[in-house]
């Protein structure tokens, strides 16, 4: 007889987009659980190569469309209030796709604008986090829009 596994009955209202890098799956999950307060079953997961970076440029065609399609699906079928995009240092996708032209935070901000433009909804927050290595661990910091200079 096969073993039975529990199923969550919680309602999820958050989409988390993170990179499918095998080294960081537990790292991302621990961050999302401890710092964003989302337990397993409380968020929709989009795990794609590049994480938030995959959504930064429509020219990244298949990756961009694939991640966008998953977000669109969850937006249409659930009451989403928050989208969290995560990028990380030493990302193979980032390197292979030649995104070094700008700082990583630039691409996460670009991904946020792509989402806000594609799915305009003032009731959905889009939050960005960038993970950097610190010793053998990863530290996540929020990425914010640059402050406008006052004249
Ligand atoms: Zn990566």
C-alpha cells in the first residue's frame, strides 16, 4: 500500500518566484518561511532558472514567457495580494543570459516594472529580494526603487 502524504488546506495569497538552482532550494525556503512568515502551503511557488531575473527582459523570450504564464495563471485562479521576486548572486542564468551589463538589482527592478505593466493591479504588492553569499551562507536584502533626488 502506498504511503499517504498530507495536503495543505490553507489559502495562499502570495506568489514567490525563485531560481531553480539546486544549491539554494532549502535556502530560499528557509528565507521565505523565517523572514516573510510564509509556511509551506501558504504561497504559490514559481521556481525557474534565474528566479526574478527571468522576468526582467521580454527578450529572454522562453524564460520570460514561461514565468509570466505561471504568474498569470495564479493571478486568474486565486486572490493574490503579493508577488515576491528573488534573485541571487552567482546565478548561472544571470551569467549565461549575459545580464552583467547592469547591477543585479537593476534587473529585479526591471522585472517588477514588467509585472506591474503586464498585470496592473494596485492591490497587489511586488517585493524584491536579492541574496548574496556571506561566508558559506546567503543573506537576503530587500531591493527598493531608487529615491528621487530633490531639486
Ligand atoms: Zn540562479
